[in-house]
C-alpha cells in the first residue's frame, strides 16, 4: 500500500502531522522520506538462464510541492489525528511470470485465527529480514521453489527475494482464495503439513517447497527462513470493486533483487542482526500518539526530551533526510518515532538512525506499520488516529480501513468511511483521491490526480491549442496532463505536436530553453532533466522543419490504447513495454529524423580491456606459462606445469562495497579462514598495492584487492601434439581460421585453477603464435572433446561468430557423437519419462531416418549437497521456466556385450550442457558423465585422484627456482610457497581442488564434437578424426549424415 496525495496536500499533511505534535513537543519538523514498497524501480542483478528484465512501470509515487519525483502520487490518507502510512508492495515487472488460473474461495483451515468477511479474494502483505546468499545462481533455486509453491497454490502477486548474505530477506504481497493464502501462511510458518492432511494437493505443494527450502538453507549454511507467528502477515480483502473472475494481480512475479526495499544503497550497511529492535505494538503506538497530542496541547514535554516523528516515504536521491538529519545533528539527543505502511522500511531505517545517531534518546517504530494499526483499531473508528486510503499496486488502486481484515472484529457496530479526502486535484487543489487509468503525466507517465471538472477544462484547452486541426480532429484530441514535478511545463511540453501552429511551437521552444538554462546550475544532478528537455526541443525543431513525428498518445499506462476502458491493469499493471514494442513504428527517413546514436566499442576493444589483455600477455611471457602440450607431460599423459608465484587482482564490485575484506576472501574467493591472518602478516594481501593491517576493513568502490599466491595447476590429459589445421574464409577477411581437435579434460581458456594448462595457451605455443592472440569462436565443455574453431584475426572472428549466431534454418549444422548407456531407441513411443515429472516436454521422431527429437526447456539450478558428484554448485535441469531447447539423436550402432550405444547428436539450439541434459531426460545418460546420470567406478576414481595428486607433488618438489613477478620480493614469494595448498601435501591438495580437477570423474565423457558446417555467405565445412571409442564400436565415417 501507498498513500496518495497531490501537490499541496503533502505540505498540509506534514503541517498537521508535525504542527500538531511537533511545534512544542519536538521543536523540529522532520520531513524524512524513503520508499516502503518494492513496487518502485529496483536495481536488477544479473540473472543467468532467466528472461530479460522488463523495467517496472513507475507509478503511484508521492506528490507534493518541493518533493522529488519518486514521492508523487503516494499519499491520499486523510487524518483525524496525526498518523499516516507508507507501504511495502512488491514490484510490477513481469520477469519470470506464471499465468495462474483463478480458483474459487475455499473454506479456511485457519478457523478462529482471523475473522473474515465472506469474499472470494484476499491479499496478504509480508516481509522478513533474513540472511540468504550473495550468489544469484544459488539463490535462483529458492526463487524458483517460491514461484512453484505460489503457482501450485493458485496465488498471484509480487515477491522480492534479496540477494545478500546478511542484509536482506523476502518482501511480498500475494492474492488468492482464503484457503490458498492460509496454506501459504502456514507453510512459511513451518508447520503446514499436519493441518493440510485432508488437502493432498496443497500438502504436496507445501512439502515440496519445504524440502527444497531445507536443502537450500543447509547448502548456504544458515537457519531456514520461517516466520515467527501469523501476525507477521497483514491481510486485506478484495472489496466490492473486484468482480467475479477478476484477480487482484495479473500474474505471479518472483524475482531476485539487491534490495527488498529500494533505498539507492542508503541502508546497505544495516545487517539483519541490527533489525527487530525498537518495536512498538499498535496499542503502544496509539498511546504514544495520544501522549504526544496531550503534551502538545499542554504546551511542551514534561520530561524535557524532544520527540521527532518520521513518516518514511521514498526519495529519489540516495541520501535521504534521515542521513542529512544525522549528519547535521538534528536528531541528536532526541527520542525518535518512525512509521510506514507495512513496517519493512522503518525497521531498517530505525536501525540506520540508531547507528548514525548513537547519542539518541531512543529509536522506536510501529511494528507492522499502519496496516497493522488499522487492523487493531478498525473496530473503533472514533479511536483510530488514521483515516484515508493507501495506494496499492493491484487492481483495487486504493485500500481503505474497511478493506483490512482483523481478528479484533467490530467492537461497537461502527464502520469506517473513506469519504474524508486529503488528496488534492493537481489543477484546482480541491479534495480528490481517485486515479484514472488515462490521466498520466505526459513527461514521466506518473499518475496524476485530476478532478472531473479539471479534466474537462484540460480537454477543452487541448482542443483549442490545436488550431491547425479540423473540428473533427479537435474533438478527438487526447488531453495531456502534468504531475507536480512537471507542472511548470504544462504550457510548453506536449507529446503530440500535431496541430500546433508554427508560432505556438516556437513559443514552446523558447520556454523549454529557459527551463533548461535554469537547470545548468544543478550540474550533474540535473543532467537527466536537461536531457529530457533537450529531446523535446529537438522534436519540436523537427516538427518545424516539416519532419513529421509519429504521434505518441498518452493513453492507458498499461496497454497504451486510446480507447481503453480501464479494466486492463492500468497504471499499476504490466505489459506496457511489450505492448508498445509490438505497436512501435520503426523509424524511417519519412517518419522521423535520424537520431545520432552513441556507438560503444565492443567489450574486448575497450581501452581497459586492451590494457588488461596486454598485462596478461606480459605475465604469461614473464612466468613462461605458454608451452606446447609435450612440455611437462609425463609418461602417463598427465601434464602438470611447475608452480609459479602470481599476483592476483580484483576490482571491488558494487555488491562488495561496505563489506569487510575478510568477508570477501572467505565468501567470494573461497579461501580458508584459518590462514588469512598469517597471509596478512606476511604482506600477501593488499588493497591498492598497500599491505592491510586489519581484515575487518570495509571495502570501498573502485579499490583493488591484490593477493600474492603460490599458483599450482591441477593436471590434464593431453597427447604429445594437438591436431590443428588452418583454413581461409576467402576474400571476406584476411587471417586464419584454426580448427582444433580438443582433447577431453582440457579447459579452453583460463578459468578457475587453469592458466598454462589451457587449450589456447598450448595451441599458441605449438603454432608459434603470441600469447593471448588466439580467440575461441564458440564454447565447448572441458569434459567434451572435438572440433573447436578459433582465430587470431579480429575480422575473421567477427564474421564467423556472426554466422554461427545465424537463425536461418539450415544455415548452421553441428554433428556430435556420443556413447550412451543401454540400447538407444529408434521409435519415440518406446521412451518413458519419469512418472512424477512436472515439466512440459515433447519427444517425437522422423520415420524416414529414425531420428528422435527432444524439445525440453533447460534452466540452471542449485544442486543438493548429497548429489554433487562433480563439486559443482550449479547444474542444468529441465524446467518449465527454462530456455527453449531442441536436440536430435540417431542410433548408429549397439554394443550388446557392454550394453551401450553409439549415437549421433545435433543441438539445434545452443544451451549449456544441452545434449547431456536431454539424454539424461530420456533415460540414456552419456558414458562417464557422472554429473548427468553416468557412472565411474569408485576404484577408478580413487586411482585417478592418487595419480593426479602425485603428479602435483612431483612438480612441486622438482621445481628448484619458482618463477615470480618482479614486483614480488623474495620474502613474499617464500611466504606464498609456505602457505600454499601443495606445501601441505596431499591433504592440502584434496581440500583445495575438486574431484573433477584431480581427474576423479566428470573430467572426461564420451561426447565428441565431430563436424561443423556453415552454409551462409561463406561455406565452412570442418571436422576432426573419429574418437577412439567410436572406432572401437565399428562406426565408419561414411555412415554419418547431418541430422538437421
């Protein structure tokens, strides 16, 4: 919920709030505002294997003279006495959405807990600060489990999950039937399964979530997230405005964010252990307010302690007035009371004030916010100090006291009426608090409060302004409105410029230039505002020059339609970006002036990347890390280079800022905590080139963290010489196209513990190329063998990579070979999927050539600890919200003695691990692929690990002089060697390297990329020799044909 008010109302609201209470009792008037909802624009984190982020529609922000843009349209609360509320609604972007069918109301299993009206739909509001994880890939497991639980319970709404190990948690609002919401509440309380014994469908959904949640929290090593009691959930009813078959929310959206309430990073230093302090129950708060009113009426504070009352609403800037108040001493020696709508913001804000103002006289906040306060006092309207409506982001648009659901009941038969209005019309300042779907600011698309009389006046005004239009066209003119922040532009900023006379357009330009010049004094802070005005001036200039601009209407905020009835999702809805994208007119020379666009260099061509590449090449040359495969290879085929001492540097990322150095080393870089202090004392850990004296030091933006390490690489299995051929792509570009037959177990490029033992470094040395000059043109897994394309020419790379990305049917052909367990079928009807699978997939066949086609979406998911066979946290799985994936398979031969089949494969799409996942799905995992259903005998694993360990120890003991960088002195080098993993013997190696690193399974699988064909502007047909296991199974190259 959010408050709505318009320009002028906010000023009077605070006069009522602080003038009544604060003039004598406080002596100060603090207008400190921040966001208490997750419906605002929230910083996105990068997500793997998920749909692109659609920016949330900005709506329902508080307005008021002098308030920032993010504060408009927030408050329409009416007060008899001084209390108001903010809100904590989730955002409206439709990332990872599910379309959930509606479900009729069901009788509640929470009989006696709450007293409800008989309605079909209810809404719950909830939050909890709780440690999770900083790894978005791992957190995706919990996000998906939450989304699945809500989907199984037919719930819709918004849930934000904070990506933080110690500062965020969960924040959401859900709508649905009473029984479904009850099941969710009980699930989050941790005790739902027994009460759902007679409801098997809901019980299965809850049990599935609790199992996944338990695995997730055991994985990250923190206590499971459960709510303490049912009162942590705030209930409201759908009301009479929602008809049968309609839902409060259009869909279900569960997403990962950096902050579960948007603060611009102001509260990132507040940890979860700092919250849950300073609660005041609704009754205690009520008494506090009555006491303040009494003190104010009597002329001051009897105890001599001044009180500051803070109502938290969002500000657009990252530094809110609480920060300013703390730094200016405004809050020193004061007793501070804070409140918001749901309690989520003031819980962190009060902790922030407590930290920034240590000499306070007590910092308290209303537990559960105004929502809980209304629940407590909605049976006594004469007692309740809150009056008005809260803005909400669901179909209701607004929520009053009568919509709250409480276990208190109506004590005296009285009822609340939402007739008293403090919101004001933007144009005439008369009381008004109803938003309309088509009344939005033409500059920023914010909702605007405009009464019916003013709307008609604006319609007439816009018809008169379009003097160049015919009478019929004037009648169809769409009015344009301006919010409080842009009200000064009401006579010069219009989206639709058609119909204006030349003189009027010129007058608009002059006025806009005046406003833009006034913004020059703001410097950088006014950059975006100046840009907005500059674009409008350019648009008017184009109109004056006769270049017609496509009219952009200011219709419905959701669907953009001029004739919208308002029963779509309005300004609080979703899908606007998709709707506008579909109807967007593509720019042409006839429709719009050509705009100059900034062309940014590709990632590898930026100066910073070029400098890093040169530094990496210099390090490789100085440490002599680039050698052909025969160098350092023993008689068993294991290649283990000698150790070196390196300097590893990491730029501080945004999510590291404010964290301690020790947290970074243990959580992000996975170093053993026991040896960190010794490394610090030896000068092996630095910040910006200087030794650190305390590992608890907080990291700052743009710092560089350096570590001096003893670098020992695990072994790989390689032949004495790699098979490499060179090709030309003709006249299109000069440079060679390298076709490399990659052995299994060899990573393509440096990653993890590999640098010298990578395919690129070995090929560069073998072919006489400079270090860092060879570029791979596509990816291939470390455990997979076969054809890899590379080049040392940027021109060739650009052409071939562009061709490989072609979506033209048949343009790219790929042929893989694999050995799978069992006899591979020729008939798709004989393939049986697991009976309990919950995903959508299709398996079909081609009768003419016995090809099996598998269509199943692939997503990334956290592995359970007991199922991690390759020490990998993440693995690919079949899941409905994954990316569409298609693979083709065909049986080539069958070995009945060993019960295995040789098949040809074609990944039509290019998802990671696609062939491996699809073959496991249909019950035929690849031989030796332990990560996806294959098996390696334990005795073989133990033997290979022992051989790898011995190879590393031999390389360590036989190295007399360890090469190092010139910037590292002898003492630092000796300390790095002494504290390195290999110096601790086999135990240190086994604790620092995974089983797969030590060739103990999962490093070699029977999957081979055999041939690639590119048939577009150029013809490229390349391949490798047959792998030994394919020859062993009696296959002939003439039997192999393309599958697509």
